[in-house]
C-alpha cells in the first residue's frame, strides 16, 4: 500500500487559549486579535429544552440544527495560519451568522481533532467535544456543553494524559456515551515516532470535569506497527451496543520488519468489557474502501430507513497504480441487520457518472438525511475532483424500496444556474458539502452546508443548500461569508 498524500491528522485544530463569543472573552488570557474581528452584532439563539433523545445536530434543543466547522485563516504569503472552531445556530430562517461563536487558537501550529457531537453528560442536550494537538503532541480535550441557550464556555476535560477522542458512542450498551481513543505510535506511516500509548475506552456517564465511570485499555495497534487513523461507529446489528470500523494508513510494501497479518480495516463489536474484533466482516469493507493510496474513510447512516445503522463506503471501482487511470468511483452501502452488518439486504454499489467525466473520488463524504421530505432517506456525496478540483455535490434520492440509487440523482456545483454568490471563474472552487446533513430551518427537510474557499473573490462563502420537496433548489440557497462570522480567511 502506498503512502497517502499528506500526513496531517484529520480535522486540524488549534490549541485553544480563548473563546470569543460576539467579541467577549470567556476564558482567561485573551487579548483579542485585529486579524479576527468578531461579528458586528451578536445574538444568542432561542431557548430550547432538554430531550430524552437529543438531536445530534441541535445544541440548544430548539428544534433547529446548528452548524459547527473549523475555519482556517491564512496570511497572503502563506507564512501564517490560524484556525477557529466556529458554531452558527439554526432558526426558522436558517443559520443566523449573528449567533456565530468562535474558539480561536492560542498556540502556533496547533490544530483541532475529532469534533464530536454527543450528549457527554446525559443532561438531554447535545455537546461538542474536540481534541487538540500540535505536531505529534496531544494537547488535551475540550468540551462545550449544550444547554437551552446554546453551547457553554470551553471546558478542559480531565481525561488521561494524551487521550484523543477519536469516536463517541455507547459501546457497552448502558445508555451512556463512551469515548474512544485508538492509540498512537508504531512504525507505519503517520506513526513513525515509534511506540506510543495503547488505545483506551472511557466508559460514561461523564461528569462535567470529564471523569469517566471506568476505563478499558485496548490493543488496536497491530503488534505495535500502526494505530488507527479513523474510527466510524454505528449500531449495525441493533443490539444497543455500537460497533466501530477502524482504518489504518501505513506503508508496509518495502518494510521487511512489517509483521504478518496487517490489515487496513478493523471491525470491532462493542461489549460490556470493551471491543471484540470480528475479522469476518473486514474483507468486504476493505475491498470497498481500499485504494493504492490507502483506505478511504467510511461513514454511518440509516440509508434504507429500517431503523438500523448502515455503513457507507466511498469506493474506487478498480484499484490502480498512481500513474494509471482507474475505472471510476462509487458509493458502496453495506446494510445493517439484526444478524450483523451485511447479513440481510444485498449491498448497493452506486456508481458515479460515466464517460470522460468519471472521477475516482465520487462518493466522498457520504451523509444520510431526508432532503426531499418524502420520508425516505436520501444520500448526499461529494466529487472533489470534478472539473479540475471545482467540486460537485450529488443527491441520491431514496427509491421505492427505501434504498437510495442514482435514479433521479441531482447535482449541484459552482456553475449551477441560480446559485447566489460569485465563484472563482478559473475553477478550483473546492465546492463540497460538510457532513452531517442538518435541518437548520426546522422544516423537516435535510439541508447541506457547502463551503467554497475561493468564492467572493477569495473571501470564501458558505452556501446552505436547503432541502425542498423537489430536492436541492439552487434558487433557495442561503449564502454568508467567513467575514460575516468574524473569522475572515485572510489574515493581515
């Protein structure tokens, strides 16, 4: 397996020294920054209420989903870069830029990792949990606890030293959220520093200091060779305990010291005493996500509407060397079933566009939601390499049998008639949605938030593709810029 391009950890994040909300500092040690003006006015979101089953997208329980993203701001010469974890709240009229809250970096070259939406403390509100790092060093974990008026100030969780929250789910079936760290270190690519800490499962419930009920160590590093680079969770057999799919990035082709039996995908069942590997389910997953450059990242969603999680796998139809053309891209769906993942309904392989425009990265960033409001789940995917990295978003509607397909697919890209804003005329708009799908205006239709970094003369723009009875309508799109959120892309 050849090394993946780029070695940066997923979802970069900055070491956080201050939390700026509408211009006011909520953590000690903040002095403000002229490069990062706050939004001109700040409005708190409407008051919501707790729920026995809080919506993962709704931090304040008001029925409108909220958007969270990491915005990277750079100087013109590229010598400086800063990141902001930014949250914008939903309303009857969609996302409200005036509610934007930002957590700005306080340490150079730091980054955010693993932004997770979960009810960590079991109070009926969705919380936001993020890791922090700088280089190979883990700087700790922050939690922003949800409440009736939105997320509270950043809280440094008292988790074990070096813990990185790679996933959050109920692995032991006790009804509380658990946090998972896959470990760190090894000789494989992206872990060349040598041995590191083992994986660790922290069992909830957690208090607001981050104290867990108990801990279970995990051996996930394949004989010390490589720790997991991603973790995708879901209850694929409806037993009340989450399973997890790990992917590994390493280059063992020319490494004579590589141990026998390395696998690029690991499938583990959740249980009372931790995680138990089920290798029988790994070949089907690995075949779908494997590429010459390493595995693509799976996602989870109930794609057929039967109440059981399914596994969505971006797929390269034919693995080929880097200097040879591949046969195109697809989205593979392995359906959950009470007998186990893939034990019931036949898998779906939804191919991308044909002919000369076919792209191997079709199917990226898959997400499930009811966009057209017909009660059947739809799937939205990206094609980042479409038209010289211009990017494209594709809606795959749910069919008569509840299974999404390319029949009646709908695409939106930077050149689609009716879209607001001004894209870069020279392509490279990187037009793509940022999962998950959200219902930001509470109308019962899932919406997709797209980011175009070169829109509006390189100021960048967020475009909210509102779901309608007819799918995405380019004439019903909300646009706002990073400047509107108080986090301009260009540093002075």
